[in-house]
């Protein structure tokens, strides 16, 4: 299939994909974070994609991998430069679905790279059509999204300082990362959170950190603190254990690493492994595929939550537009890193958070421009691929 297959007059009016610029960026972070699946300290690495069309429109996207979770920055840069770019350049901007199918055919996996491409396509198309991205995804389901901030510092005192700050800003949802140190440490932190903030909406996330043999005993202790959900307590492949825990516990069980794709969501629904699911564009491979996961979950009576990776504001904006147009992703989102975790973000104006909620942009495309000076400062490698 060639670009000419899609060259009818209507799509031609929106221009064609002329160039992709792939930037490998290193973003310093404020504190170390410990998860059941790994540790982050010093900085995170992302791939920023700039798309340009034949009629001068720019679109931005981001791939935010984590080596222990989805992939590496180097692999995603190579996927975009070597395999995806030749397959998509020259195609009409308006042919988003066909362009993403071409990217899928060009290279297997690499969902973060494909999320970056689709985000850039939708950003450019929204700018060209003068509409927000959520319009292109089906229209607005919500204009404000409750914000959750994760507590994952190895030093609990540092997390207490962060919580004091975000709570003063109106945030009333936190997700405590558990299963990294011993069970007593987890219970101590929950006791302190409940004592200091009685009305706090607390969620718990093990990031696969519990051994199956005594997971139920430990989770029954966690239940005594009336947490909203317990996220991915055991390894992703342990679907039978997840199903057993979901049936045995009163607290809703949320699947994250067990569900990357629509196929995964269908298997999880059939096996009854969870009551809710974390939908991330980096796992799913894009905004529209994230919506597919949410729709399958909705059909099974499973509620969605807006998860993220270690992202800048660009990827946060993509997730915001996806959730804005997805009625079933109703448990809030964790798009806090651009404001509360990165030393410096890449957006020209701060990622929009007000009184504990993410505000959905109402301006064309993603809604906020990239700060090119900040982008240049954090870029360690750049490559441009053109249609010629």
C-alpha cells in the first residue's frame, strides 16, 4: 500500500507528512523513586517527536519508555527513525488510521514510538482543523480530571513533604508505592497517611512486587486502611493469582502490567482478574488504542484509570485528551510529573493543573506549545528523516 492510495482531494487539503525529527532527551528528576519493578534516580529519558507537514503544520509527540516496563529510549528512537519514518512519510496528514496501520506493519512492538507518532499526527491534524485533539477522538466526556500523585520515595519524610505541598494545591488523591521495602514499612506509612489526612483518597500500587504465596494475607492487612484500589500486586503473567485475589478481596483490584493491549484487556475481562484497569498510551501504543481498551473494559463492567510512565507534559497532554473523550476512564489520572517531579518540563506554559484537577485544553491540537529552548537544553541526540 502506498501513499497514493489515500491521495483523494479531501485528504490532500490537509497536506502530507514531510519530515520527522526524533530527539533523545534526558530530563533530570527531583528525587529517587522506588517501585516493585525497579528504581528511578537522577534523570529519565524520553524521545520527543516533531512532525512537519507539506503545508507547514507542526505536531508533537512523546515516547516515554522505561527499560523494566515497556522498552528503552534507544530502541524507540531507532524504531521511529529506521522503520516507521520511511513507512509513513509522504502520506496524507488526515489519514491517521491508515498511517498508524503502516507503522504497525513496519515494526512489531515499540508501543511508545507508535504513541509518539499518533500523538504528533493528532496534534498536527487538530492544529490544521483548528480543533482540540479530544474532538478528533469522539468529543468531550469531561473537562476536568481528578489528579493523583504517587508516593514512591525511599525516604518517607520526603514523601510527606511532597504530600503537604500537593495537598495545599488541592490534590486529594495519592497512590502509595508498596512492596519495595518490608510489609511493616508499608503499614506504617498507611497508618501515618490515615492519621494525618483522614479524608485522603489513598490507592496502593505494588508494581508486581508481591510473591503470590502470601499476597492475600498482606493485602488483607492493606484493606483495613480503606484504600480505593490495590494495583497489580503480583507479576503480570499471574492471571490466575490476580483472579483469586480479585474474588477474595473486598477492595477493588486494578490491573496495570497485566493489560497492555485490547487483546490483553479481553483476556483479563474473561478471566475476571480485575475490577479496574490502568490505561496508558505508552502501553497501548496510542490514544485511540487506549480508548479501545477502555471500551472493552466498560463492556465488562471494569472501570478505567489514567496511568502514565515517566513523562513530560507533552505525553501528559496526550493522555489528557484521551481521557477527556473516554467516559469509562473515570478514576482520575496520575499526570503529576511535569509539575511535581521533573526539574524542568518541556511545555511553553505549565501543564494545566488547578485545585487538584487536570484541566482539559480547549485550544487546537494538544493545546500547549513546546518550549524549544528547554527542549534544546535537554536533547542529547537528534535525527531528522524527510520524505525525499
